[in-house]
DNA sequence: AAAATTTGTTAGCCTTGCCTAACAATTATA
DNA sequence: TATAATTGTTAGGCAAGGCTAACAAATTTT
C-alpha cells in the first residue's frame, strides 16, 4: 500500500486498450471497436468512451465508425506495455515454471504496476539462468526437481557436502 | 488483457485498508481513522467512507468516533494480504536483489493482483535458493555477480566446460 | 435496391474511491 | 471548567470506467 511517489502516466485500463490495439494491429486484424470489445471483454460503448479519452490524450486516432490507429506516442506507450507483458510472462514460465495461462493472466495484471527496476531484474534473471546451461543438473532442472520433491537432487547435495568435507 | 475468470473478492483499495488496520494494530497503535489516513496517505473522509463499505461487508467494526477493529472475517482477509505482501517483498529482495524500498512498493501493488500459484512458486523459489547454500559460489552470489558483470563467474563457467570435456 | 444484420454511437445510469468545505464530537490545555 | 486543538463525520462534488437501451451508420444478404 503506501502510495508511490510518481503517479503512473496512464491507468491500467488505458494501458489495456493501447495494448489490445497494438496487438490486434500486429495480428493484421482490422482494429475496430468490436474487436477491441471482444478482446478486452467489455461492451462496445465502453470502448467508444475509452477511445475518446485516449484521443484527448493524443494516443489514438479514431474517426466515427472507422478504424482505430495509434499515434506515434500511443505506439510508444503500447510498446512499453507489450514489452512488460512479455518479460513478465517469460519470467513466470521460464523462471518459476508456471503454466502459460496463469503466466499470461498474471502478466496482464502486473504489467500495469511493476517498477522498471523489478522488471529489469526479472529480465536479467532470465538471462542469468539461460547463461547457466552447462551445469548439470542445471538451474531450471534443479528448480523443477525441488518443486516436485521439496528438496535438491542427491548429487547436488553431495557436491555441496564434498566441499564441506574438503574445507575441514 | 483478457479478464480473469474469478473476480477478486475485494478491491485493491479495500485490501489496503484491511492491511493497514492489521498492521497498525500489530504495531500496538490505536487503530483510529487518523492513523489509517496517515498511513495510506488519503484524507480522513476517504477513510470514513471506506470503513463504511468495509462494515457493510462485515470486515470491520467501527462505531462513530471510536476505534476500528477487524471482524474475524476481516482478520482472515487482512492476514492474506499481509502474507502476500511479505512473500513478495521477500522474493524481490532475496531472489532478485532489489532494494527494500522498491521491493516494498512493488509488493504493495502486486499483492492485490497476483495469482495464488505464482505466489506459491515465488515462496518455493525462495526456499529453493535457501536450500542451495553449500555450492560455491552459491546461487545468490552467482546471480549478483551476473548482475554486476553481465556474465557468470569464471570458475562457474570452467566447471561447466570440464563437464563438457569429460563427455567427449 | 430494399431489407436484414452487424457495427458503432449516444444518452444516461451506476459504483468506486478520491477530494474539499463545513460542522460536530472528543480530547487536551490554560 | 472553559477554551483550544485535534479528530471524525457529513454533505456534496468529481473522474474513471463500467453498464443498458435506443438509435444510427455501415455492410451484407436477398
């Protein structure tokens, strides 16, 4: 709790709309009110009014009854959201071994509130475990073993103990 | 982002109030409107009206001009929030090596949206790295080295290569 | 091209959750 | 104990962001 110093530029809701628009466009779908509505599971009038608010902020262009487009600035914001989303969902699946669906759901929520630092660290973390593939059992394997058995694999403990012994 | 199937029981705001009440009480401070107001950085009338909403849901007891208390049910909800908060802030500091302040801020936001599964995995993850202390350089050290130098420590790579060699 | 369907908008309502201003109760102080 | 200071409440406002109902434009079908 305790409020953050700097208020976020855009609300979670606005970020969701921008993200949805960017992703529909990237999927080569016409970006229409109905598409956004379906994707975000809100009714069309909610989309219309959201687009109005986004227009006022200069983030989208939308003529009545026509397609929706991002402005260059909207593009930048959307890109940021998508990037956070992808990093988070990757972290959840790769680092924490969470199923894709849950990972996506959590990413959708957390992308709106996570700090740049924490996000950066999650990305570094993924890099880190990907840089460890030579060790056997490597990081993800050991972690999965721990998830399943509640302890580290034998050989891993053994290796640790060896070192302990040697130290004496 | 695609809505979650199950709507959260209580809003982030309500959870913040419950958490604040529990923590003030645990700090042996009188739980008064003014205290909550200070802690959450909202004005007193906002607290009064929030308490009214919480009363209606049977989560707090609050007589006009008097102290605030949690009901048994409010207690359970508050406990859940505090638990999520602590697990998250621990994960950020211990696993990702993030400074306490940022960790707290992020925990405050994410505690309201994270799924039970992801939370559980973060907890397991902390257990996992704490179960690795025998290896040298151990997990947190290697991770910190990676953060600072952008690569794994020499000896770590060397060990990996040895194994590669042996395999040939 | 007329009719039917789909899509989009407008108007208007509702809840949440914050705010300020004004007032009331409580507590502390002279 | 009377007054001052603090604390809390009430009343009322406002923005965000959702909704439905009714209507209008666009598109598709006949």
